[in-house]
C-alpha cells in the first residue's frame, strides 16, 4: 500500500451524461459473443467483462478522462500510466464479493459508475474503519489495490453498470 496516497479519492467527472448513455446503449446491444473475455465467475455471473474500446467508441473518451485522473492521483505523466479496465454489470439481487487487486504491479485501483439506479449497492472499502460509498453516475473512486472492497446487493429493479480498473506506471527499462 502506498502510504503517501489517501485511502480513497472520490472524483465526479463533469458533463458525462451523454457519454454514459452512449456506453450503456452500446453495451445493452451486445451479447457475450461480442465480449473479448469474461472472468471472475462468482454468484452466478461473470464479474469482469472485457471489451475492446473500438467496440464501444465512447469508451475511448471515457478511459482517456479516467487515465488523466489516475495520472494526477499518482503524480505522474499521462504517458507513464498503464491501465487495464473491465465492465461490471450487476443485475438486481447480485453482489460483488470482498476482494482486493494487489496481484501484479498495480499502484491504484478504481471504479467509475456509468448507470446507478437507487439502492443498487454501496461500495464498501475495508480499512481500519469500513468506508461506505453511495455510488452515483459519473463518479470515479480511486483507491489502493491492496484495500479489500466489496459491493452490497443491488436492491433496485435495474442493472448497474460500472467500469473497474487497475493502473501502474510504465517502467523506463
């Protein structure tokens, strides 16, 4: 864990409604055969859905905005940031189990919210004291990859769509 970084940082990206709507519409027209890969099968669903940015053109703009925020968080040049991302769709009644992302060389993990119905599950960051975050559309949360986190049950009647991410610095070697 990087002690110089805060436990988490909450950022509300501005003017994202049309981009979020475009990504949601494009995603809803896709089927699993359109995905590049699905991983982390828990509780009857794949938690991670990988889609190439070219399949949903608005993803490229969103990922660029997120990468800018990550570079500020890490106090690094944008060109030094290597970032992977995946989509996470939670249907009514689904959860994301407690986990962390400190498997490889990650320096920061995060989540960006595209569609967030009321009562679709809080993000819980497990620290010395648990932190409950009520997600909202266009919100980006950045946190340490070593920090355990989970998402509570989606009690809405609609899907919740978010983007998970991990980022690190590209080595000079």
